[in-house]
C-alpha cells in the first residue's frame, strides 16, 4: 500500500449520527427563516432609514423585498439605506448574515451530496490499495491483543483492517493507525468491501462462537485460499470451526488452563511459555521454509534451536527420525531470540 495514502479512514469510520440528515436540513431551514424574520423586523422598525427610488414610500412588502434581496445578494439599488444607523446595520449585521446563509447552503449541499460523493471516492481509492492485508473481525480483548502483537512483529498498522460494530473499539484501533470499518463482519457486503479475497490473513474473534463461525463461513465463501485464524471459547466448537474453513483454531480458555497446569511441573514454565508467545519477550517461536542448501541435512545441523518440522501438514518433533533428512517443502519451527533477548555487545 502506498505510504503516502491515509488509510486510517477506510470506508469512513461510521458512527450512529446524533441527528439524521433530514433533521440537520430542518434546523438549517429554521435558522435561515429565523434570521430572515429578525432582519424583516429590524428593517420594518427602521423603515424611515430606507428610500424607495420607485415611489418614495416604503411598505411592508418593500421591507420584505429589500430584506430578502439584501440578505441573499448585494441588492438592486431600487431600495437603499439612507440613514447612517440603517447603513451600519446593513454593513455589520446583514452582510455577516448573508455570509452565514452561504455557509448554511453550502453545508446543506455537502451534507446531502458532496460528503457522500467524497466518501465513495475515498472508499474506491482505498479499496484499490487493499492487497496482502490482514483483516481482523472483532476488536475485543483477544483481537486487540493480537493486533498489538502483529504491530510488534513489524506489521504496518495501515495494512490491518479492523471490523467491528462498536465505534469506541474502532476509535482505539484507529489510534494505533489501523484501517477501520464499522459493520457486521458476518454480512457479505462487509466482507466484500474489504476485499478479503486479496488478504493474506483473517483473524476472527467475535465474542460468541456461533458468530465467529458464521464469519468464518462468510470469509471462506469469498476467499477460498486465504488463511483464517479463529478463536472459540468452547472446546466443542473447535471441530465446527475447522469445518467452517479455519486453518488455525485457538481456544484461549483451554490454553490458559494449560498454562496454569504447567505450574505443577515448575514455577517458571508458564512464564517461559508466555515469553515465547510474545514479541515483547526475549525469545519467540518462528516458522520458515527450508532453504535449498538445507535439503538433505538434519534439523539439528541447520538449526540449533529447531523444535519441529511440518511436512505434508504433519508435525514431527526434533526427536523423530523424519527430521534427520530435510526435504523440499518442509517448514521448520525454531526458537529465536528477540531484540530484547539479544546480549549487549561488549564495550
């Protein structure tokens, strides 16, 4: 995505408006009518300061005519202010109100025409730039932590598209620099608008398992090849999530229970696993494709901290015989130090 483009307003951050468009138009009309009424009253009271070049007398219709013309244009000169007080009133009251009318009319045109056209233009411009991005459906606690970790891992926040119905959550995502869209991720129109078929990853955590699985089905329908990671709260929903098309299914509650159980074997194991899972820790798990020069060698020879390989979708630990001879297409998982875990250089 082009760095110079501001994608923080993708598809416009939408909120439920405090007033409807028609109510906004109504108060504008009321303001115009009220200001015109004020000018008519003052001009009628100060009619002795006006001169009608046509017949010499100033009637109420003349006052009404003069007010409408002078408030919307500079006038035709057939009725003119002649006394200093009336001229000052026209200079310092009528002229600013005339400018205010212009702003009100322009604002109304923007409300009903220009703004929508501008939003559509921004949508098309930003949608064209969406490619190889990450779509995050739901911005609750789990996905908020996932976004933080993605940014720590080096992802450009502008390449992260957050979808949620809650405007306050979207404000938090927007503050990080993420692209945001207020909408229901389970709806076809929402998923279509973020070009999920061009995304490299979709992360789903909608709070409810049934909603998350429905989102997964919707995404998979539009993007058969995109990688999908989904969080489910109930163990019984892991299999349905996989059948819905998820590549990775995470049960946060189950994982938390596993971490708690590790304290039985030692008080430091849970800390290390948490360290391992976070980019802010001193070590992290990474996976990479086997290099051409590594084919035929053992996992131990090519990686001191290799823990397993993935071959044909099956994982083999470092103690298995399959790791003694790496093959083309293998994926190596290894432990690597992070920047925080690097030893300082000697002085």
